C-alpha cells in the first residue's frame, strides 16, 4: 500500500491559511518566496517549504499580485481600485490610488521601474513606483483582465473579458489586436526569450502566438475555462489551470505531458518555481497545492483521442507505438511524440513491431492488416479477413505474420519471392471470435484464445487444424494467452481475478491470484523472469515467475487495457480507458525504498502544514535516511 501511494502521488505540500478562495499565486524571481492573495482580502508570504512568513490585510478582495524583478518588493491589486506595494518584511511601502474601478492584475516591467495595471474601467495604466501615472492605454471594449511585459521590455500584452488580446509597443503604441479566442481571455504570459505569447481563455483553449501576433498553435484538452497559465523557466513547456479542477503540463508542440488532480473546485492560478522543478496552483477550495514536475518512476502521455487499446515497443526499445481508436501514436522512449497516424474510417485494435526490420503491423476493425515504416509511412495493406482483426504478431524471424479475427480464423502471412507478405494458410476450428494469438519463441507453434475459453495450440507447419485444446480452469472469460520466452510456460488471464501458468502440453502449473480484480492482459519480460498483469481495478501487478508479487502500479484513472515490456527490460508501457499511456521505469520501481522516498516527499508537509498534529510532525524523524 505504501509503495502504491508514493508511486501515485504528485502533490508534495499544501499551503493552508486563506479563509476563502485563493485567487493568485506567484514565486519570487530568486525562488526564495511564494506569495498568495485571496477573497479573504489578505496577502500572504510563504517560504517555498510552506512556512507562513506573514499575512497582511488589503482591505478588499485581492485578485492579482506580482514580484518586483529584484525579489524585494510585492505588488497586490484589489477590487477597491488600489495597488499596494509591500516590502518582504511585511511593511506597506506605498499604495497606488489612481483607479475608480477594480484592478484585476498587475505586472512589473523587467527593469523594475514601472508597473502596469489591468482595470475594470477598460484601460491599462502604467505607473512609476512612486505613484506617478505615466500613461493610460485605451482600446478594449470591456474590462481588462491581465497584462504582461515581454522579458526584453519591448512589448506589452493585455487581455480582456471582450475576448481580445492587444499588443502594444513599449511606448504604448497599439501594434495589433488578436481576436481568435471566442471567450474572455483570463491569462497572458510571454516566453522567457520574449518570442512567444501564451493566452488562456474561457473558450477552454490555450493559444501560442508569435510576438508579432501570428497564431502558432491552439492547445485543447481542458473541459472548462482555462484561467491560469505560465511558461516554464526554460521555455520548453507550459502549465495551465482550469475550472475543470485540473492542472496540465504541456509541451510546446501541444503534447499533454502531465495531468495533476487533487483540487476540489476551480483552479484560479498556476505558477512555476524558478528552478522549474515545482508548480504551485491556487484554488477556490482555499488551498495552494505544490506539485513535483517530474517523477523518476514513470511518464504519462495523454495525446490520445480514445482508450489506449494496445502498446508495443520497437526491437531496440527506442520507440513505442500506442493504439487509440482511429489513431496510432509513435513516441520516443523519453516520451517525445514523433508522429500521429490517423485513419478516420476504421479503428485500430492491435499493433506489433517486426523483430528484424524497421516496420510494424497494425490490426483494425475493418478486417485489414497494414504494414508501416517506423517513420509512420504506410507501406502495404493485407486484406483477407471478413471481420475485425483483434491481434497481430510477427514471427521471431520476421518472415511471417499471424492475425486473429472475429471471423473465427487465424491467418498466417508469409514473405514471398518478391519479399511481400501474402496469405500462406488459414487455421480453422474456433467457434467464436478470437481474443488473442501468440507465436512461440522458436516460431514452431502458436497458441490462441477465443471467447468460449480454452487455449488452442497449433503447429505453424503442417495441418491447419489445432494440435489440441487445453480446458482452462477459470471462473470467467479468458482474455489472453502469452508464451514465455523459453517456451516452457503459457500464461492465461481471466476476469475471475487469476491468471494461470501452463506447460505446453496443457498441464496447469500454477494459479496466481490478484484479489477481487480481473486481469485483461499480461506480458512476460524479455528474460521471462517477470510477469506484468493488467487489472480491471486500474492497476498493474508485477510478479516474479514463481508467483511472488513485486509491485502494484497505480497511475491510471480507468481500466488498463494494454501492456508491454521493452525488449531491454527497463520500461513497461501501459495504456488505458483514461486515454493515457504510461511508461514505467522498472529498475527504479523495483529498487524503491518506499518509506525513505515517502518521507523525503512529505518532509516539508510534515514540517509546515497547519493541519498536522504536533505528534505527527515527527513521523519520519527516527528514520535512518
């Protein structure tokens, strides 16, 4: 249970102290401080470990705040039209009182000499820090919600409830108006190199623009208004927060890298720590949650339009392909998306890489096999089945393919003299649709499982009728069969919560139980010493071949549908109904000291969180770390 908890946890601390919605959060540029403001009319300064340093009253609800570039001053904007400036010891330096309407957000210029405010009176005002109003920028048709300086100080961007973004020169000249959003634009942020502008909107999208205003990309995925957004310090990713209660981490190409869940209601703001290792999110649930950006145990990839039905690794373990509905996604092992292939007219059901060539085969609901180059280019189509093909597998020498179909047949495809795959023979005998089929490591026989249960054994050469059928002692449907690399064991999985190990003569060797959950798929590691089983309880179990449970992996939020070991044994890929693929780092998981890791993870939480009882703060104190 402890291992499952530490593998599944992203939040490492929580700031509790506001008595109402937390509306904005910001890190100081030097990374030494964290500031928050809220509907309780307070401004709070924290250390990054969660220690509350001070709390001050603004006198009205505070929506926006920002740190001075030197990290020695803090500005807070209130609905009373005041901007208050504070030193980091909590001393009120000067209020700027020049607006007769609510000020929603503020931003210091990069040189720290001026301050821009976004106001409900449809204007942006530029102030000196002594309170002198330098200029007022007009043009928006409704309340201005956010304002941002480019880091080089040459540009200013403003956004409004009117759905428009305006780009201004440093002297206040209007350069361009951007109108592509269809709802209020709540947040703006420039990339660290000043070349890209990020916007977040009530229309559920984020958009990336050139600094000149050309739309580069629209990021979709949030299910409600996107309210907060920020670039990472290195400019290689961005983070967003939404009324859908999630925080999302994105690549610049629109790839969804991480999904953070935990807040119980709208998330108003989000910020990266200056070192890029942490994210802070502020919510109407009165809390600020702190999240680790990276975890050493797994990577999650979300760019799927449907359930991830199957996954497969290339022979060199450097690529993985995931199958989701009408799309195939090709990834590098580091999680970078290489290509997406789409066939809207059908649904992909399975995929397998050739062990000898840079190609892979896909099985589809239209009854066709397709051969693809690893670059994602279609090479050929094999047509022979009369119904959906559930499984496809290459022979160990790469010269043959087998496919299993709802038409109750298994077909063997073989390279001809022109080196093209053609139908070689059809195996018949099943009376219902097939769920699984697999080659033995020597390529001499195959085994298959159909909807009626039982494992069928077939010789590749010779007769097209089954060698024999082993009756399986499961109390539920049998979904899969896998042959061990040494060919001595065949494993079968069932919804009854067990999987069984058989010898190739059909003799039952062992039954492994996984509790009350059923198993849908499983896989042997390349050396045959480990088995991964996919459960209907959203988890994956890792077993030694002798039946010892090694780990339970919890990361999916819906049923896991597919699983595959990398040939080098270092990664495990899984895909599920949550439209997510996860790449698990097996050596790190198996070598995890869960207690030490867990205590390091929650160290600051135990030390600073206001809800922890005094007796519990020493929970990890006596642990030898």
